[in-house]
């Protein structure tokens, strides 16, 4: 890959502005805007704006901050352990189509608008992604208080951008973008499949009253535990062990692996069974009502209620029954430090049960819908791994675009 020059980032931009958080309620002189936070980057880039807040911004300044297609958002404050500041998001046509109106970024971020005659915005986005992935960007983070900050001014004034010819930039961006486009399509397929399953369940219970049976009557209801963190031999084994974070981080309700496995000895010392695939996991502390269906044998910590139907043919019926009643579960939660739904209270909830024919018909339709959603999300994991492997190779010139195109065509 022939590099024409390596200009400073600041010399490749037409403009850059900090975001604005605005106010939560409408007032005279304020305009309604969607405000994208760094925590929204991942979902919003796929066209999911469900959690992007609506705010009200000053009319006399907001025009300078209104996002356009090909703007790049960069996080300038926040971060967390293991996730430094400097994350980025590209405002694509998919993002623009998903917005309900004008948008800007939040005050802990800023946008970059490039000089398109010198650099392709998509190429710069992937260049910044490569820096973040490698950890190179962390040198620009400082943390004097509880909030980590990204030194954008120093970054823009000192960071050189390897700049191949525009045609080469576009080719690199298109290869990587094709994988992101497929990931977005799969994400939409999974969401649509899950929505259809929810709709079918809602239709199935329209004329159904609560039965005299409780969750404890129709399923085994269990909890979990944590091996001693003071015993290294309990950790780092081959046994999946889930925490609520493993579930809240999922794109869909299918747990394929956990971030912190334990050993067989660790499992034997904690009060968790090794739950088999098909077990319904529901978070029951702090965040109540995040769900996953175990796809592999999994133990859990004490932040879960685990439901294993007595009849396997009721698995998705009970899953959707639980999913539809989170507000009720929260209403019976208590705790001084954080809300918690006890297993005892959960077991007492009555269950809506239709006649056997209706429940069988629902299960027959729900199984392929969930399978389609799970398969799409599993494919996304492989696509993301391919993309992340190609990224540094393409940016460094170690991999030719034509070779990368062949790999991508096989993946999608």
C-alpha cells in the first residue's frame, strides 16, 4: 500500500465541535434533538436508536453541532476499567435513516468532519478503530479524578494519519464496511425474529387468565453463588460461570460463553448447579429482568434466578411469560443498597397457562424464530472476529485489499 503522506489529524478536518447535553424539558428557544452518548455508539451504529435520549438544545448554537452523514464521533470523557476513552462511531446513511430528527453528540464527545478531498471519512474511522483496538490511543487518556478524559487537542495536533491514495482509502473502507453492513443486517433479522415471537406470545395469552399454578409448580427455580476469590485454584477453568454483566452485554437472549470461567473445584464450593442448555437465566439484583437462555452448561452467581421448566415443551412459553412481567417482578423487589427480587417471592407468582394445544402451537412457531435470531447473532460474532483480524493488517499494508475482499466474500 503506497502511502502518499502522513498529515496531522487536525489538518484533515473541516471542522470539529464538542457535543451538547442540553436540557431534559422543552423551553422557549430550545430545539428537540437526539443526543448520542458514547454508551450508544455500538447500538446506534447498527441503526438501533432505542436508548438514544431526546434532549432540548439552544437554537442559536445547535446548528453548528448538527450531525451529518460521514461525521465521526469520538468519546472524550468517561470510559471504564478495561475500556478507555477514545471510542469512535461513524455516522453512516444507516444511522441517518434511523434518526427521528436532527441529532448531535453528547457533551462527553465531539464530532470530526473531514476534508473529503484528502481523506475518506470511512477510512479515518477505521484508522481510529485500529488505534483503539491496538491500545495505541490510550496514551492520550488522563485521569486526575473519577472521570477519565481523552486529550483530543493534543491528539489532533500530534497524531499523524497514514494516508494512501483516496481510491485505496475507499477500497479499504468498503471491505471493512461490508462486514459491518452484514452485522447490521443480522442484528435487524435477530430483532425482527424476537419481536415476532413476542407478538405471537401476546396473541396467545389475550384470552388467558392466571392459573392457580406458580412458577414453582411448573419449573425448578434455583439461584447461584460465587467461589472464593481468595482461592486461585477455583478460577480460570473450563466451566462457564455467569454474572449479570455477561447477560446485560448480550445482543440477544442467548448465552454462548461467559467472561470469567471457573474450575470444577470452584463449582463444587459454590451454591450453583451447572445448569444445562435451555435453562432460563434472569438477573435478579440491581438490574432486574435481563434474560438469557443458556446455550452451554453454565453456573451462575447469586445475581440470578434460574428457571428450568418441568416440561421442555414449555421453555419458550415460560421465557416469554417471564419477559412480559418484568414490571411486576420489580414491584416486589426490595433492598436498602440495591433492589433484589428474592427467589421466594418469584416462586409465588402465578403463571398464565393456555390450553395445551395453544401452548404447543406457540412453541412450534417460537422455536424456529429463536433459532433464526440465535444463528444470526452467532454469525455476527464470527464476522466481528474476521473484521477485527483484518483491520490492523489492512491499515498496515500487510494485507492487500484484493486478498481481504476474497476473505470477506467467503465470510458473508
